């Protein structure tokens, strides 16, 4: 199991102290400890520079040929556009926004016949990001175009309910538009119909499993953020639910807490209750922490916060994965501590986020070049590679607003 992650030898907490920035040379002896003791304002400046440099490298690698092979936000070209939009939000450089819109246009063409509907892996993400970029550009005609294209998306009857390819992923796209364009952009009755279908499917299988809601994806009853319960519950908690629906979500999460591993980690599926080995956003404790943080905000149950903190301890001990990305890498696991910091204001969680990001800043490139760390099957992508690491670095310049991309709203 230990071959999945690096031992975490970093101190549980390091007090910040003033130090001349130029004395911290990345990759030098004790450079990680110097980063950890650096005041957060100086540390975030370093992250910002590294994030913007990485953004440029991602653009060169993904967009040099100006051709779209994979349009998705998860592993393809739309992820580069999403990173450029984050860079624009941080640096207010309209060149980044213009290039974002250019790339979305190419993805729009490449995805025009796709039957995938979600934000991360389908047309929903293309049209939603296109509309938001158009709004920031002040291009009302382009905004209307993308909103019209979004409303043309049809949900197949046999669509699953999970986040990456199913109804929850399309629902997220609706919520993303309402957040960034304006409430009511996607009408509540339209959103309500999608929510009703999710509950309808979850109740059928949930009855058999003695859990209020349960879902399958390719025959597997997944628990994680990408394909299972954690992700579906997370998106549902962003919409206005009836009292009975809210109780079903609440008790589904309590069922998961009851059946977690003794370590505080979570199984990848109902069928896999014995292998306590995955500590990823997609499967295991990290995605569940983000969902439990949202549940604490929505329901106010102390049990949810305690379970989130417990699971975060698993991430601290076993979350320095030998991969860089968001889905199953250190970048994604860093958001566990940012989410808890946003909820609680406890600076120990901010320190832990700083520690994981500092580990990436100090060591990721050398570990990848030495073959000790996997750069991702799609090395410059948003969810598997350096695109996600760049996004994290830029997001951490304002940690109270940092949110796991395409998951936390």
C-alpha cells in the first residue's frame, strides 16, 4: 500500500517566520522546511509565479498545434481553457481570457456531436465555460449562443447519475451557470426535473441496500466523488431540496460514515469494503471530506465535521500520492485542507494545505524527472497532470476562496 504514496515526514505544524525570499532555493537542502516557515503572503507569491509559469507551459504543450484531439475538461483541451480562466481571475490579464474563449470555440466545434453531457467530460462544460468567458468578455451575442447551445443538450433516458458522465455532472454545469451568469439562468423547474430523476434512481437501489440512496455505474455501487455517492450527494446539496429529500441525503451520508474503515478512510464501493488503500479525490477520503464539509454547512451536524476531520487525518498521513493531479494526486488532496480551513478558520488546516502545495512546488518536477512520481497519463491535463497543479497554485493565492475545481461551487 505504501507504494502509492510518499511517507509524510513534514512536521504537524511549523510557525511562520520572516525570511528573505531569495534565500529559499527550490530543490536545495532544507528548502521544503524553509517554504513551510515562510509567511503565507510570501509563499502565495511563489505559488502565483509558479502557477503562471506552469500555465504557460500547459498552453504551449496543449495548444501549440491549435488542434483538439480530446475536448474534455478532465483530460483534454477544455481543461487548458479552464486553467486560463482561473489565471484571468487571479491576474486580470485579458489575454488569458481571450485565449480561453478561443480554445472553448475549438472545443465547441470538436464536441458538437458528442452525446456526453456533463461539465467535466461533456458538452455541458464546453457550453457553460463558453458562456461564462463570453460574459467576462462583454460579448452578449456569444453569451446567448452558448446558453442556447447548452439548452439544446438532451439527457438520454439511460444516463447514469454520477458526476463524470451522468446527471450529477450535468446538474453541476447548470449550477455553474447560475453562479457565474446569474440565478435563474437555468430555471429552477428544469434543475428540479434533473434532481427528481436522480432521487428516483437512487431510491430503487437504496431500498435493496438498506441505505436511503444508492447508485450503480457499470454494475459497481461506487462511493467516491467521481462515480459514486460522495459526488452525487455533494452536487445535490447545492440545490433546494424538499425536507424529505434533504433527509435522504443526510442519512445516506450517515450510512457512509457508519460503514467507513476504522482508519477513517472510505471504501471505493459497496463491493469493496475490505481494501483500505485508495486515498484519492475520485475514491476514498479526500472526496468524502469535501462532501462532509458541504454537509456541515447545509445540515449543521457536528457528526459530519468530526468525520471530515477524521478523514482529513488519513489524507495527511497517506495523501502524498506519487501522482500530481487533481483526480488521484497530491493536487487534489490538498483541497481537503483548504476546504476545512474555509469552514473552520483553523490555521492548522491552512498549514497542511501549504505543506502539500510546498511539497509539490519543491519536489514534483524533480520526482517526475527521476521516475519517482507519475506525471499523469495526460501530463498537462487538468485532472491528471500539471494543469491541475497550476490551478491549485493559482487558487491558493486566496485560500479562503479556494475550491476544488468542477466540484465545490
